[in-house]
C-alpha cells in the first residue's frame, strides 16, 4: 500500500467517523421530536374532547352533516341560502323549505315553499323590463304563493355540544395569549377550535369567545376564518345575543349586515307565526320580498279554510303602500303585487261580499268595501298615497288590460254596480250629480288637490267611459282654470287617460298654472340671485317678469303672486316639452327660484326634433307601448317619421296621428336607390286593444315581417 492510498484511507476514516457520530445524534433528535409531537397531539385531542369518544364521534358527525347541508346551494347554482332558520331539503328531485330566507333563480321564496326542480320556472332576468309573457307571471304566483302549509322532515338535528369548563381550557388555547412555546402546537389547537366551535354551546362562555377573537384579530387570515365560522354558527344556532352581535360588528360591515338581516328575519317570522301582520318595510329588499310573498301566501291559506281576516288583509295592503312609497322592492314584485291584488285578492273579496249579501247576513259588507277601495286606490293614485300608483309603476302594462273577471268566480254584478263601485273608490272626487248611460258616465262634482302650500277644491265637469275596468276620461273642465283645460283637451285628443292618471297629472302641474307663493321682491331677492347663475344673460328682471338668454334660447317667465304664471321660449319644441313635463322637471320643489333654475337646466329626453307638439305625442306613445325611446322624430308637412331600434334592427316608420298607427315600415340600413327599403303590408296600431300584437312584434320583429312581407325578410337576411 503506497502513501497515497494510506492518506486516502485515513481521511475517509476521519470523515466517516465524524458523519456517523453526528448522524446518530441528528436521527435521535428527529425521532424524539416526532414522539413529542405525537404525544402532544394525542394529549390535545384527549383534552379537547375530554377523552370522550362518543362526544368526538358526535362532533365529527354534526360538522359533516351541517357542511353537507350547506353545500346544497353550491351544487345547485339556482339556489342561494341567506338565513337558515327553519327546515330545508333538496332531495329526490324536489326542493322543500319552511321558514328560511333563500332564493331560487333569484326569486325570494316565501315561508312555505315546495316544488319539483324540473318545473319550468323562468329566472328573474326573464321578467326584466316588462317584456314578458304574463302567463309566466301566473306560473310564478301559482308555484311560489299559492302553496299550502307543508312540513319538512329534518335531515338532522342541530345539537349544540356542551363545554366542560371554558373555551380556552377545553380547546387548550391558553397559548394564544401567552408566549408561544411552539407555534405549530398552538396553531394545531387553534385550528381545532376554528373548525368546530360553531357546534358548541357558546352561550356558556361568551367572554371566552371574545377573548379568543381579541387574541387573533390582528392576524387577517385567522380573523377571517373566525368571522366566517361565526357566520356559520349564526345559521346553526340562530343565536342573537348581544355578545354575538358585538362580535359581528367587530368582524366588519358585511358581517354586521348579515347579523341585522338574520335578526330582522326572526322578527318577521314571529309576525307570521302569530299571524299579526305589520306594515313596516325595510331597506333590505330580500326581507321585503320574503315578507310580501309570505303575507300573500298566508292570506291565500286563510281563504282555503274559509277564513276572512280583514285586519290582516288591511295590514298587508298598508305594507304594499309602504314598499311602493319607499321604493324598497324589486320591479318584478311590483308587477306581482298588481297581479295578486287585482286578479286574486279583489275577486275573492267580491265573491265573499256577494255570498254574504245573498245570505242576507251582510257581515262583511263595509269592511270588504273598504279593502276593495284600498286596492283601487293603490292602483290609480291618490294624494295621500305617497307614490304614483301601481298602474303607473308596473313594468308590463298588459296586466292592466288583463284585469278581468276570474273564470272560477261565478258572480253576477251588473255593469252599473261595477261603475258605481269604481266611483265610490275615488277618494279625491266628491260627486254632486251623476248620470250613467251604458258605459258613459257624466259627473259634476269637486276634485280635491293637495300640495305642501295649500289644499284646493275645484268644481269639475267630467265625462268618462268605463272600459277594461278603468274609468277613461273623455273630457274634463276645471272651473276657472282655462290654461290647464286647454292643455288637457289637447292631451285627450291623442292619448287615453284614466281618471287616476289624469288626476295625478293635474295635481303635479296645477302649481304651474296660477300658483300662489309668498311674494318675492325682485330687487332684493330674485334678481341678485339670478345674476349668480353662470352661462346665462339676465335681460330683464321685475316683479312681473324675467327674461333670460341661455345659449341661443330666450326664456320669458311671467310672474304672478310670487310664482311662475307662464313661460315662453324661442324654441317652441322645448317650450312644449317643458310644459308637458313640468312636474318631472321641478320634482317636489315649489320655490320660484328652484323652479326657474330647474327650467333653465331642463334638457329634452329625446334629441332635438323637428316640428311641433306632435313629436312629443309620438315620442310618448312609442315609449308607452313599445317600451323604448325613439332615436329621432321628424314632423314636416303633416308627415311624421320615427327612427327607432328594436333589438339590433334599425327602422324608419311613418306615424299616422289620426289612427295612432305605425306604418309603413322601412329597413333603415338597407338602401334601394339610396332610399330605405320598404316593408310591404306591415302596420302596427298603438292602442290597448293591440297590446299582445305589439308585445310579439317587439320581442321578435323579424317573424312579424316574414308574415307580412316574405321578400323583405329574405332581403334582410341577404343584407
């Protein structure tokens, strides 16, 4: 063996000896740490569950069952759980819910809900904008509202496990507030707690729960986990103690709102269980929708057992008023309210009243008459209502046309009786003399108008026609109001108004005609203020009139008794628009200064149109019947042309004022000899009698065009 080999062997012996010596120590250390961790882990488990295998098994089962239960809304994208207070199942092809705040296809479901998930229910988005088939609304009411009381077999019992001592002690969490010997061990304890505390009886140690939160709140991840599982605890235990409320507030605004929603939902549940309806509405539209449908459902269930609770129905109608006045309900539910009130509730009440009169008991007469009056008032508007009435606010106007006798109610009520009931329901009309001939009603009486400044009673002569359960005004004359009489006369020539709609229009615009305000001194009040407005030129300013130039338009305001008596503009189209839309321009302002500024700021809702007030009339007709705004309207030499877009198709259409008809129609984007392409045999009357045809055309214009002019349809495809 040479010297080199000897050196290599000796060096290897030294290295191997060094590695072997320290390797044994290192391996021993790892084994010791592993054994220590297992012992600690086992000790923690034994301590947390108090060496009770049955409790451990029960806890594991409760957590697994509840997590599986909550995943029902995840598996079905149509289903969302907000508050889980009652029983709920989604098995064997059906959905069952009692006393829960959930939504299906974004519809909030009422207290009792049962349906097979294969039933064809359109999503809420289908009803957006009001261009829907009303049979689908009928389907919604039948499935969601007209439901009997049901029971649900509980999938599991939400047991709350006991604590042996405190939360800190039971879960070995003393380390989170002390110097941590091992973060791995402490995190193990904390994870055990966060994953399972929601199934325990936290009411036994609210202070301990708060201490745990305080210890981890500065760790964003741990705080979020705690707050998320606290939300699950609220669903599991429905615990609304102030201590829990405080923690939700500390978790942030979203969690605080969740707690408020849950607490309010419980209050609504109490009113449903006690059958003591309340008119209170909320900022939370989900809660309002739940309360609305549940109230409707309970009234329906009362009728099924021949119970008529007039106080409950009156409270429901008061609630509807609050929803509409505060605008705290989704537009879809406004249509649903109208359908329920007019096609079910009012007809059922009329049936009960009729049966009562036939039996000569008449126990419901006055109370039911009052309820029917309220339903009509909600439809048509009256001064104290606080909103414009359901007839105005519903999206789908065909619901008004469809308000007809229910086929299952066989009641014989004469035409004269129907008209008389309608007249009696008008709270703002006092009748001095009336004549009813077939469907024509001639009345002399008084209309009562209300404003923040004063109330006014005006003697009035009205002639109306009863049609589709509405009183349509043929003519009206307000004593000593010649200016507004002329405006109304022109409006009635080209558009139908119910008495409620016309009364609403007069109420809002009466301030413009002969308004009396506190006198304003032009020199000290009005003129200095007007001079502060930018981008105008104040030409003249006196106690009786103001002239202002703005851009290229001159505004002349005639003043009387501190109010605007009349306005004249150099732009007559804009002048007519302002006069027609005056109430919209000034909103609720009755101040002279505010009114002048609002008029100066007013911009037409359409583009600047050629022609006269005919353009205004046509624009409103288009918007009313087609639910769209015209792109442009031209009125030259008695020919009115309308530029509109339906879907993605641009049209030019002739409008005939005498018959309120759109036609002939032209494809705007298809040119023949540099002119829009004419569609043969296509005319569309804009009136209530043709609303179904209008709806079909708006939804699918190309199908209607194909029926009228196949060649035009084919050319459009080629284009």
